[in-house]
């Protein structure tokens, strides 16, 4: 979440109304923007991630204006054609594939406008932009360059220019090492052979996204015409960020003009400021909110939140990124209605009862505890060494975590016995015998599933003591099966993790979905886990 600071005078000018402390403290936060600080000349509000349009002072004021009823109908934004073209080369596809642009004409860059523009850019970078990795914004003095423009990726040493707030030319690689912004954001381009740049007709560099603009197109208070580029790795986020910026500048008196984006034979114009239409089911609204309300009242509430409404269709503004389903509209209707106006009611429902699955899980756990075992709970994340190498197994068909933060959590576990052995290895100073169990989930590969994976429930138990034998663990297994009323048989099995002739496959009668293994852990495995006592274990894949 982000906190924005707004001049009280500037906010009142944009809203078109004098705002008292009561409105600032009590009414405005009901939009869904908690008040962080109220000072003599400024206010601070916290903006939730679902409303990036309120990160700009202008967008915040726009939301306040309709919420307080100062403006009844939402403003419709339009973009005329600028006649400017930007060509996109295929070389950016593997680096930073998406770009959207716009021109803002006749904008007066007062101190308030500049402050708001800088704050909006910074907050979008940190939130929606994921610290510039997902979205980065460049704002330029269009009068300093000539169109058409070109967006392409080049080798670091190929292009040189003077970066913003510097006086000497650097190539792209040098910028990442010497410029403060380059040093800060160099990790975004780590491992890339080519870097993205935006050039004008004469080869002048406007921007090296997502790092820094060129000094040539630096924006000062006397500039009235702007060129805006937004680049990133997510096309929707790129377009939303552009829409937020241009509509905010339009609220300051700027004129929005579109840019033609040409990528091969594909052509599009940005920004796209059309209102998206979404059907709203009245019965759905009434059912969820449980209030007596008619269509006209719903229309009024939607307008209060900045939406248009006509003939059952809601017009969603182009800067609203959070409206993806009817439920999002219902939430805004509830906000406009006022949560303080809902009457608390005791829900009417039948008697609840436990799921059969949970009853079985509870029975299994209680049975293990009755047999003298202590329950442990381990992370579902583990690593290849514990899961395979230490167990004497070859890695196969496991689910790997993307961008792991630690070497301890690089994959999802396939079995539970390695987790139990890890627990025993960390508790050698405790009293023996040690008898532990875990009933938990593992992750298996499944090509037929939408995610390519499936969760499986496994019961595993282990005993570690000075003197134990194979018959002890089989006796425990037998007692458990009797308690649960499950028939089974054992069949000799060879397994690298267990002693030869001291390992058996568990076959469950009448349930092919259940299977398992029981035996004495191999001394080499115990050595790998630094376990000094003989240990035996069983593991059962459970089908409920």
C-alpha cells in the first residue's frame, strides 16, 4: 500500500469545494482511503493496491468529487490524433515487450502539477510497477526531439547519451554502473544481452527504460507539450498506468493526443480511453447486499463511485484496473451506500457438521497419538538434497519453486519420511526412544491438472532408538490398521532408502488409491542426516 500527500488547497481546487476537517477525517476515508495524517496545509491518505487511479492527486480528487456529489456524471476523456508514430522492433520482445505512449498538449506545469506528477510516477513505479520491473514511466519534452520514434533493444556498448541530471555521455552499460538510478535498478536488466531504448528520428535517445530518461528531453516548468512513454512486461498494467497519467493531466487542463504504435504489420493507438461496458444483474446486487434497493438508486450509487449506467450496463472508466467481475461493482455499490448504513442481521442457516474427510483425518491422528507417537508439522517446501540425495534417490518428477529466496526451499516435497528424518537429526539431544508422525500434504506432478500438479495426503511415522527391529514398526502399522478398520498385506520390496530384506510394500485391500512402504532406514541414509540411532519408518499415501 502507498501513502500520498496532498496540498489541502490543491485538493479543494480540484474537487471544487471547500473541505472541512470532518469531511477529510470521516467522509473521504469511506471511499476506501484511510486518513494517515491531517496537517494545516497538507493531508495524507493511504491508497489500497486495487485503486492505482487514486495514486495521483487528480485521480484522488476525481473520486472525492463524485463521492461527495459535487459532480454527478463521470467525465468522459477523449484523445485526438497527434500524427506521431512509434515503431516497435522485435528485438524488445525478450527484454521489455510492451509499450504505450501519449502526447499531452497545452499543459501548464505549476508547482502543484509538477509535484503531483512526480509523486504519481513514483507511487506507480513502487506499486503497480513493482519497482519499475513490471511498469516504468518516461515523461519528456516533446519539443526537443523529432518524430517518428523507435523502440528497440541494443547492445550496451552500441548507444551513448547524456542521462538525466548528468553532464557526460555514457553508454548503457556504464549508466548501470555509474548513474544512481542505473545502480538502483540494474538488477531488472540482469542477464540481458540487449537493453531497451527509445530513439527519435535523428537517433537521439529519449529514454533507457526502465532506468533513466535522456537529459535532452528533460521536463522543466516552461515546457507545455509532453511525450509520455510507459514500458513494461504486462500489457494491461502498461495501458492502465498510461490512462491514469493522461487523465490526471487532462484534469489539469492538458489536451490528450494519441500515438500510433506500429509493430510489424500490427497497428494500435494509445491511449485507449473507451469506457468498458459490463452487465449488472440487479438480483445479484440485492441478494449479496440484502437491502431493499431499486435500479434508480443503484444508478445513483454507481455514479457516486465514478461509473456511468444505462439500461443494465455499467460504464467502467478506462483508469479503473480493479473492475473484473460483477462482484467488484457490488463492492463499490456497498461503499457508496455506506457500510455504516447496513443493519446487522443474524444469518439464517442450518446446523453445521464436520466433513467426513476431516473426521477421518482426526481419527488417524488420534490413533497415532494413542500408539505413543508425537505429531510434528513440517514445511511443504524442501530441497533436492534432503528429498533425494540424502535418501539415496535420483531426482525425478518434482515441482520446483520459482525464484526461491533460500537454498532450503527450492522444491515442494514428494514424501514425508525425509522431513521426519530431518526432525530426528535436529533432536539428537532429546530423550529416546523418539516416536514421531506427520499427516500432511505433498505435491505431485499431474499433467492432466490445470496447474500441472496435485496435492496428496500422506501419513508417515518414524521410530529412532538404541535397539529396534523391523518387527516393531510392522506391529505399530498393524495396530494402526486395526484401529482404522483397514485390511492390508505386505510384500517384500527393494528400496534404496531402506535396508535390504527389511523393507516391504504396503498394499491396501479394496483401495488401489492407497499404498505405502515400511522398513528399517538404510545406515547410509542415517549417516547423511547425521542420525546416530537405528531408525525405522512407514509411509502411506492416503485416499479419502
